[in-house]
C-alpha cells in the first residue's frame, strides 16, 4: 500500500469582509477528516478554495506540515500549483477526451514520465477501478467518475485532500457506497482531509470532527456526538436542525444534588448542574427527543417523575414502524416539543391529534446554552 507520508497537519486562519465574508479558523491533523457543514452560501467551498490557493482572503494564514502557503502579513501567497493539494470537485472536472488512466497520469507532472503510468494504475486499483483504466468518462457511471477524480487528486501526492460536495451528483445508493469507500480509504491516508458537505448525516458518518459554518464564521467545531448533544448556541442548534429548542432563565443551583433549576414560563425544571450560568441569567435550552419519556397510561415509572409536563398532540406522523409525535406544551414562545417512539406504542397509548398526554424531560438530557445576540 502506498505511503502518503505524515506531517503536522493543516491550519488555516481566514479573514475577509468582502466579497465573501470570512471569519474562520481551521485545524486538521494528519489522518483526520474535518467536515465543514452549513447552508448554501455559508462560505464552506470558499474556505477550501482559500486553502487550495484559488481564492485569496483579505487576511490570514494557511500552513501545512510546517510550511506557509499563505501569510498575508508576511506577503506569502503560493500559487495553486505550488501547494501540495488534492482537490475533488462536485462535478468531477475530468477531461472527457482522456481515459481514466490518462486523467490520473495528467496530474503527475511532478513525477518522471516513466514512473507515471505504474503509479496511476496503483491509484486506480486503490479506488477499485482496476480493469477500467481504458474507459473515458462518458463510459463510466457517476460513481466511477468520482473514483477517478479521487485517484487523480491523490496522484499529486498531496499534503492535504480537499473534497467539495464530492457525492452530491450521484444517487443515494451510490453515495452510500462511495462514503464507505472513503471511510476505508482514509485508513491508508496519513494526510488531513477537509470535506465540504451540506449533509449532516454524511458529515457525522465520515468526519472525525465537524465544523459548523454560517455567514463565513466557524460557530463550533466538535465530534458529531458532542455537537448534536451539546451545541454551543441556539444558532448552531438551528443550523443542525435540532428540535425542542426553548428559552428560559436559571433559577438557582443545588451543587449537593448536582442540579441546576431552570425557569420555563411558570414552570421550574431540573437540569444537570451547570455552574457556569449565573442565577437569573437568561438562557436558551434544548432537550433531545431521546430524553423525552411518554407517561404510559396506568403504568407510571420512576423516570416519569423527572420534569413532568402536560401536553396536547398537535401532530402524529407515521413513518414506517416509527411515530413522530409533536406536542403543544404551552411554551411561552410557541415552540413545540417533538419526540419519536414506536408506532405500536403510540397507538397503544391512544396518541392522536387533539389528545392530551404527559411526558417527562429527563434532567440529564437538558442542555443549557448561553444566549447571544445575533450578528
């Protein structure tokens, strides 16, 4: 298996007020996949272009393996061909008149001519295209074209691999296979990988960490599980499409009980101790659907004593064997509470639009966030 080398990784600090605002700090270690997620126009692809040298921010630095590719203060700005970058575009950008082998060889200008074809064949075998070297792009499926694009990116012997929405142009089944292949491929890559995607599931499946980007700003970077359970702000929670987001205020702390009490309208809720928040401080808070427990009619359980809340079913959506339940819980801001359960259990408990029920919000699931003014 080819050795891609090892180094100190990639770091980037990108700042710009226009034409595309940027206020972004990135760090990606060798062998790590850092996924950039956010809505269209958030600045994700622009960040990749800055690393590749295809776009110049007003200020900032890009450093890879200890070498400065960009340092605006020092007047350093290496052109794209002098940056050891492998870039895979959303539309593949293959040369239509060349074979798969020819496309990969074309990226090997830094190697002696006699060493190119053998290396290109190795890379095509690495991405599972052995035997298809002589086909042109029009003779390949979308997934196969994407594999050629990855092989071509690796043909530059890059110090960093940049993937810009690499699977968006293929069908769902092909996308899943390509995701699995990238997950397997990264085991032999000891270089940083930046993955731009709008698909949170894809980012969570492939990324070691996820950076949430909005309006050119990096709002939070963390592993997927941490990001989904403990978003830094309500803005991050909304961008991740997290439900059950509310507003309240800290009422008091009880360190001995390991609890923080939260005012929510005229209710007091108990959450896990969060001493960083001052009594009286307004907060945003959320509770994941997995921490919402339906009180079973006639069969209460111990867990149902935690933060019991009455509600009325406003929607029950059957999705296969699962029911998505939305409740009106009297939130002062009009927000609803959503959770999922088995369709069988929902029917057994008589849940239907207009029906009343009681749920508990488990204290360990309640997450407080400091309220911040919007920019």
